[in-house]
């Protein structure tokens, strides 16, 4: 079910917005402005910002909580646990709601269906202030949930918010997930170099998490995985229709896959000291899939 909405209502919804951040002054204002008339409360878990991020958060009236970064999953769960309104929404610090998504969210929470336990949004990468309409599309993410009905899981850095197995509607039936109209804008690419560095770091984190789970690297994956990642974007997603940016996005996806499996292969044959493993170096956003 795709929700649409009446416009021009600016009363806050029974909604708390949770954000995790560090040094995101370039994007955090857009994030906050996009929920300014929607959220009754905004809580931001900051992991040591030294730029203007905290000042911007406070200017928008957000509650700022300083925490030590504990990886994507644990830190986002801590933020979710601080949401005390009937509904909670998670936003990465480089994400913002488009006007259509704002209206759709207002309609959905103003009169939620009895069986609605959560809402999915389609996250879309913006680059040079333009959306990539094919690369990584669609990317449906569970982001709006009833209080207490969902929890963060996944394998770092690929976190995922999911409904709890034992969560149920008042009639005893499982909660259902509905889709919202409009896009969740994802400003994750400044330059392709910076994006490749970020993707490489996500690859390292993913490889270390897989190694800790007992997954072994394989030489064949140094070829098969990057090729599969590139083909997924260029052929299945038709990223070529996004022009040169689509080609670059597909190549970045392939580079991330290559880095992940190279690090995993290295760890398989030369395990790193346990104490040297890092959960993540950046809480700004999760990687597109």
C-alpha cells in the first residue's frame, strides 16, 4: 500500500526521529529541515563531532547525546531505544525526506492502518544535486516503526531495521509493513574519490565481520563478486541510464566487492589480531545495496 497525503498540515506527528552522526555539518541541516514539521522529538547520538554538527542540531531543537561509536547496529539501536513516542523513524545524517515522502508520511501516521507496524521508504542516491534513478534502485528500507515493534540487526556495516518476530498487533496478528510514496534522498556522494574511499572502508568492515562469523575467503570471489556487482547495477538496475554517474556507481559497487573479498581472503590466510579490528570509522550512513 502506497500512502499519499493532504498537504499544508504542520502539526507534529506522534513521531520521534533518531539520528546518528559525526562531523556531518554539510548534510545534517537538510536532514533536520526535512522533518522539522513532522517530528515531535529529534534525538541525535553524536560520536565526537568537531565541526558545526552539534551547533546545527541544537539550533533545530534536537536532543544531542554524546556516545562512543559502537558500530552501525549497536549505535542505531541505542538511538532507537531513546525514542519514546508511539512511532520512531531512523535517518542517517546524510538522508532527508523529499516533499512527496513528507506528505506520505504525514498521511500514514495521521491515520495509521490497524495492522501497520512499520513503513518502508525508497532510498535514492543524489549526486551533484541529481537523483540516480536506476543505480541501486529500488532500495526499500524499513525506517518508520511502532515503538517497541522493531530492532536493529544485520552484519556491520550493512545494518537493517526489522520487525521483531514476537511483535503483534492488538488482535494478535503479525504487524504488516506498508510502503510510502516519495524518495528518501541520500547525499552519500561528494566526489567519486571520496565515495570510493568510503566504499572501501565499508568493504573492510564487512570482511572483518564475515571473518569473525567464520566465513572464509576464496580466490574465485576476487573475480566473480566484482563482476556480479557490476552486472547487477549495469544490467539488472540499468544504471547506464543514469549517464556517466551510473557507470561510475556500478564501478564503485564492483570496487567495494573486490576490496571486501580481498580483505576476507587475507584474513583467512593471515588472521588479524582480535584487538585490531574496528567496527567502523564513520557513522554517517549505511552503504547503498
